[in-house]
C-alpha cells in the first residue's frame, strides 16, 4: 500500500469486503450487524459495552475444517492461550481437539473444561517444578521440553514421584517465520526450544535418563504465519533430525508441528489448513510418525468481535471508543490491524484515528482509517478479536474486565459478567500501619 493512499484511507476495505470472509457475520438492513442469527445490538442492549462476543458456530466450523484437513494425518491440540475461556475449551473438546497448554493454570482450565489429560501437551520455556509435578500427577500426554536444563528437572521430579514422563524435545530449527518480530519463535536468537545442533546429544541423554521417555520432537516457529514456506523449511530440518536420530538407533515416534497458522486480519483469506497438511505430508509422509498440531489463532480469531461504543468524535478526526488497549492489546503490542465495522454503517465515509480512552499514545486501534461516518453513541465491532483478545486484557487505568457472550445459532448466553468496581480491588489490603 502506498503511504499516501494509506494516509487517505483509500485502500481500507469496506465493511462488506471485511464481512465477505466471515460467514457468521452479516449486515442485516433492519437489525444491523448480526452474528449467526443474533443481532449484536440485542447483546449490547443487555450487557452494554465493551463486550466480547464469540460465535460457537464459527469455532465449531473452523475446528471441523481443520480436523478435516488433518484426517489420518495429525491430532489437533488447541493452543489454549489464544482463548482460554472454559466454554471455548468445552467446544474444542466436543469437536475432538486436545489441548496445548503453557502454564499450570491453563492445564487446570483444560482439565476443568473436560479435556482428557492424555490429550494435553505442555509447552513453555520456564515450567516451574510445581507445574511439572502437576503435569506428572495429571498424567498428561506429553511434556515438550525446551532446554537441557529442563530435561534434568523433569527427570528428577518424575523419578521422585515414581513416574515416567513422556517428553518431546522442542527443536529451535533456526527458521524465520516471516511474521512480526514479536511473534517469531524459531530463530536462533529466540528464547524457545533447544538449538538444532544440540538435539542429537540431548535426545541421546534423554533416552538414558531415568523418569523420562523421549517420544519425539516438537517445534513451533511463530504465529500468524501466512505461507507454507517457513513451515516447509522447518519441517525439512526436523525430518532430517528424525532420520539422524533413528540412524543412531533412537526411537522417534512423534512429531509435534506446532501452531502458527495465520488468519486474514485484512480482507484477505486465512492461511490454508490444506496447504499446511501438504507441507506436513511432504516432510513427514513416509517417516511413519504420529503427527500433532497446536493451532490457536486460526481456530478462534475470526469467531470473535469486541463491541464498543463511540464515546465522542473529537474534531471530526479522533473516534474515541469505550474499549481500549487494556481490553484488546494487540494493536498496541504488535501494531496489528483489526477491521472495524459499525453496527449500522452510514453511506458516507470519513478518515479517522480510532483510539481508546487510556492515557497512552499506543492506545490506538487504527490510524487514518477510512470508515463509515461515525457519531457519539453509535456502536462498532472490532473484528478478529477471538484470539489473543480477552486473554490479554488487563485492568490498567482501573478499567473493569469486559463482559463476554457466546452466540450459538439464534441463542446467546453470558460467558462472563463485566467486572464490578469492588472486584477490581478485591484481594487488596491496606496495612494497619498506614492508618
Ligand atoms: C502460542 C503457541 C501456539 C499457538 O500459536 P497460534 O499462532 O495461536 O496458532 C502453539 N504452540 C506453542 C508452543 C505456542 O506457544
């Protein structure tokens, strides 16, 4: 996009173009923006704003489409961190997905939502002894070990508990995922995984250690990956490792291919699960491996919106919303682009900066964006808010956590009530000596 065109907001997609890729959202001439069969204005009338709304139908359909692409090829483990609400996890469990967790809290959430322990994989660079003990006590499917140091810890803890931990070694393949620097995880300078060249020695060591049983390898090269090139490069390197390990007589059963499948935040298509399946087949097809996949964003991002009210339009240029960076942090954190669709779009358009009320310049959702004309009191939906949205929220500026609702066909239900002011300071103490 040319800089001038972008300044004039000329190349910004229209609401119709944005919604064309999202079948669960439609613009109804009478009811306005509608999710499945529920006008979003009806949810605002009861819950107010800001409010997250998720489409159960979209989540189910996306999981089914991904499972379909992976049939006979790989087991899908939903990456809980993308959206860890119990209802979302229940939907994933009902659709046959396991879970990829990165903390003890996520492990407990997954169990609470009904995901079987033997379908849970635990990733992360800094699992504490307490978290590893929890994983062992629950008897989860696999611990993805991210360092030689962690391998020793798992071995010692499992031995002390009289257990054997099934582990996969997370390889850092030193491949650039060609995504935003803050969500790249598979290059040598990133903190994740075990350096590629160290894997054979660490795997050999794991095979000899008590309390651990090396089941295979894992990788996760980053998030919001839009082409198969980076996957192909990483998978080819991992397949070389599998062959090298087996040539030494080591057993390698499993290959966890990670997550990262991207979605079209603009009016572009989502990354293709079939193309990813093709890359997996090409690299691992004749290695007789049990393949796994850990997608988060792709399954849930497009299924969610963040509803917000326009507080005021300042000098015709700044649209100030009642949602802010404390609710949806991605634009502030990653300069990410989210579509914005008014619930009742006007025919005329204008170019706006869309901002929140928080006292930070980075509290900006969009700069120089061409949008249907907006006025105070009107409502907008920020699109693709189902992943890395509510989970990243904070209460910065003493702003309560927003409400969450779920739409399923013609029904909708509250998933989480808006926080009350009292809940904001619940658990805080003023020591007596302060008087
Ligand atoms: C975050 C993460 C994922 C999911 O990434 P998405 O881009 O949401 O698909 C999968 N695996 C691991 C280890 C992760 O840290």
